[in-house]
């Protein structure tokens, strides 16, 4: 059940017919900018309600009863509301239910965020300078050291310490400066450090202490450029990993990783600069076909000024790369343009005018034929 491609309305909104955000329980009447759903509004009036902290919402029609749900966008950190959309058939509504979803055009469709790191995504941590060496630990054994390996790397996920809604985590981008846990997916193992600066992956049984500075599972990514603090982390870009008590992850001469409390200005960058690579499949449009393959850094084109990764298609043209929802049903659209609702209305009006003219012509021809028949009889 693919979602319908949107149309631009009033040069501000992307409007999706028969489309609904999911899960509905996290974007319902309790989550609106007005604190409740509004009834007896037409669609344009519903759009007028969606202002300020509202960037998306949906308009429900049940028989002749309209319901406006203008969602407060501050309730979550969803990078692009498009990520949470599904065809309304997902919920098996009755035939008398029709849902029209809308979002501010500043959130593009398809989403252009493939260069950014998202929570819960599968990834691997590499040295920024020794790009073939990535973090590895043997999870089959107890209390194994953490080190850089060229032969194999451990798959990781980075989760925020604080989250409004765990169900929406995968749609939220990782930012520089936020406290996170570094975990091994599908296990209870998370990265910890002790007073000696030793790093290990241990079972998550640590009790939260009242003194937050004693939490030895809290880390944050520090950008090389301090102006990037608070911005979204991008794949393959250098950063420093800090502990909550201001230590820094450090690569020693034997490729073992530990925590150092030395002034970073005294540490060579090659010992403290890391980067993240995705461990996920990518999708992209190749001559009208949506192709999927394992991420290969050597094939990827990355522009520092863009939030999207690109890859060359069979014609050597750069096209967008996606990690979610395959290719967003755009590969069959030759120019990937989105029509406006006004254009469609004009097209419908033109079609109606053509039908009217055809009817008039048919009527004239019929009259002429009848007249000819009458004269022939006489």
C-alpha cells in the first residue's frame, strides 16, 4: 500500500490524498496546537489553524462530518513528517472515511535526509584517518576490550538518553551535543567506561545515580567545528566522542580504544577523530527502476552543503539515495515533479470544457442530420 504522491496547494502545503500519519495514537486530538480536534471546518480553514508550532496535520471526513487535526510539531523531533506516512488503508477504515494529510512544503517529498544519521539506524564507527579500521569487540566473550579492526567491525546503534517517544526514534536525527547511549542492536549490551578509562560493552543493568556525572554509559558527539553544536550529525564526517565527565575516546598505538582526560589540544587528531558509516541497504532510481543494494562508501557522492547522499545511475547521472521506504514511489515519474492542486483543478475544468464542447458539436451534428433527413423526405 504505497502512499499517493502529493500535490502543492497554495504554494505552501504538500497535500496527500487518502494518507494518514502513524501511529495515530501519537498524533491525535491530544497532540494538536489547539489541544483538541476541531469540527465543522472546511479544508482551507483547517490549514489556517495549522500555524506557529504546526507543520503538519490531517483532515478527516466521515460522511458529512469533517474533523481537523492540526498537529503540534514540537511534540517530537521527527526530521520530516513524510517518514511516518502510510496509505489510509493501513488502518482498514470504513468506506465512508476519507483522510487528507497535509504538511508544510519546507519538508520536502521525498525526504532529503540520507546524509544525516538517525537514531536506531544500523552503523559502524571508524577512525576518521585510518578509514579501513572500525570499532570491534567480541560479544561472545565477557569483558572484552574495544579496539579498531581492519578485518571486522561491530554493528552499532546510537540512542538518545532522553526521548519523548521511543516509537518515533527512528525518524529523529542524531545531533551533536546530545547525550546518547552507544549500544549493540538486538542485545542488552551498551558501551561503558570505568575510572581507569577502560571501555567495554556490558549488560544494561546500571542503576542511575542521582549524580549525573557518575553515569558511565553517557556519551556525546562533539563536532570539530563548534558552530555545528546542536546540528544533525552526518555520515562520514569527523567528530570527537566525549564522556559525560568530559573525557574523550582515545585510540592508542595498539589500536585499543579507551578514555583520556588529557587536553585534546595535546592529542593528535588521528587519535581522537572518528566517523560513522551506515550499515544498511540503500535505494535509488535507476532509469525508472528502484534499485536496492548494500551501502558502499566508494560509490557514494557526498556534498557538504547537501543533506542527501547521491549515487551515479546507469547513465552516469547523480540521483538521490534513500534508506527508508525504498524510492518513495518516484522512479516512474520521469521528471519527479509534483503537480499543484490548482493545476489539477484547471485540468479538470479543461476536461469539463472539452466535454461540453464535444456535447455541443454532437448536438449540432445531430440537428444537421435530422434536417437533411427531413429535406430528403420532402
